[in-house]
């Protein structure tokens, strides 16, 4: 395997590891910090830009490998059509080797390009999922705060209702006490009038005795 196809194979292994890392379940806080670092790091941004250029070269290699596979197939078809039969083992081995290497390079470049698309889409989906989870956490916190406020308001309303009931009872007791005071005052005036009448009658009798 030539050097550039070896680098393509290494890149394919890196993509596979990155893909398994993306789909691995991690704690929410750790995953959020990690993806925040990836999305804000200058080094990661430069690496992504470099990889885009590398994938352009891989696309060129993929087109070249497809062309080589097509030419090998055309050579085999042309030899069969002309009636030339490959009898020696060396020629047959050479044809099979050319076909094998061209197909291997085509599959290698094709899988690398295909996995890069899957990796990019998976990354976007994970970032969107983290954003949705952040919104959900914020909504839960807002709902909990609203529920706490409503519970506080409900407790305050209950307290106000209790105070109103107590105030009403106090007003009732005060009205009862006022009526009792009025009754006692009337009774006191009545007794005072009776006492004054008795004293007046006693003075009249004493004068008669004199």
C-alpha cells in the first residue's frame, strides 16, 4: 500500500474511533463541556478546515480508483472478446492483483468519504440534542420556579383566608361583647332607677313619720 493510501486508512480508523466516541453514552455535563470545547476551539476549527482539503484529495483518489477498476474490467472484457486466453499464471496473477488493488483502493476511499458524511451528520445531531436538553432543563427549572411561586401564593392565600376567618370571628365576638355591654348598661340603669325610686319612697315615708 502506497503512502497516501496508508494515510487514508489511518484517517478511516480515526473516523471510526470518533464515531464510536460520539455515540458512546457519556454524562450530560461532560458531553456538554466537551462539545462546547470542540465548537469553540480554534485548533479544532483549523483541523476541520484541513480535513476538508484532505477529503477533496481523497475524493480525487476515489475517482482515480474507480477509473482503474473500470480499466481493469475493460482489459479483461477486451481480452475475452479478442479470443485471447490467459494461460500463464503470471498474467492471471497480474490481472487479479491489479483488480484487487484497484477495488481495495476504491472501497477504502469510498468508505472514508462515506464515514466522514456520517460523522459530520452525527456530530450535528448530537449538538442539536444537547441544545434541546439545555432548553428542556431550562423549561423544567422555570416550571419548578413557577410551581414554587404558585405554592407560595397558594400558602399566602390560605394564610389570608385564615386571617379573614379569624377577623370575622373577632368581629362576631366583639359584636357579642358590645351587645352584652349594652345589656349590662341597660340593666345597670334599670337597677339605678329602681334604687332611686326606693330611696325617694323612703324619704317620703320618713317625712310622714315626722
